[in-house]
């Protein structure tokens, strides 16, 4: 239980929003019996659980820059 709480504490607002949105889409899809909507809801729910974004894990992340390293054109 403690490891689960540590896992959830690292989440940000967008990750939580994706999970809530996915669950709401699943509930709405089941209520109108639209199974394509349920599938999309499952995708939106699995994205924050597995911490995947656009393409794959860290697929859209910006590479970190070293503060002490400057390229030739930068001050």
C-alpha cells in the first residue's frame, strides 16, 4: 500500500486529469453502449497509469540542457 501511495504522489495535474477523463469516457461509453468510446476511454485511462504520452514513454519530452554547456552561437 505504501508503494502505491508513493507512486500516486509523483503524479502531476495533467496525469490525474487524463485518468479522470478516461474513466468518465469509459462510463459514458458503457451507458450509451458505444464500444469504440469505451476503447478510447481505456486508452486514456492506461496512458497515465503506464506514464506514456504522445508516441511512447518520454517521446515528447524535451532533452535536458547542461547549464554550464553553451554552443558556439549562445552567450
